[in-house]
């Protein structure tokens, strides 16, 4: 499990991890009521191709699940989009 926090509306957090082909990855991002965060979560492969993205401007909790196709490095980025 990787844990982090976004402390401002313009912060971007990026995490890179290794996964085997067929691994199931679950990403959960939630915002406390006191922070005006509507998170956007993106997952990229090692070539920088966007594999999955999740963002709804009215959602404060995001759950994103993917199954990896290849054994590789993957990167997830979390940010608060500027609507």
C-alpha cells in the first residue's frame, strides 16, 4: 500500500510501481470534507501511454481498478484539476 496526501489545490502527486502481467491494481483517493478537492487519477505505462483515467468534477472519492497487461513499471498521478 502506498499512502500520500495532496496539501494544496495545485499539487500533483506521482507514484511509480512495478506490476506483473495480470496484476489487479486498485487506487482509492478520497477528500476530507474540509478540503475542496475533486481528485483526478491517471495511470500510465512505462512508455507514458495513458491506460486509465478517472475524474468527475463533483466526486470527492475516486476508486479506479485496472488489470495490468504486461510486466512493467506503471505510474499513477493524482491531482486536483482546475475546473
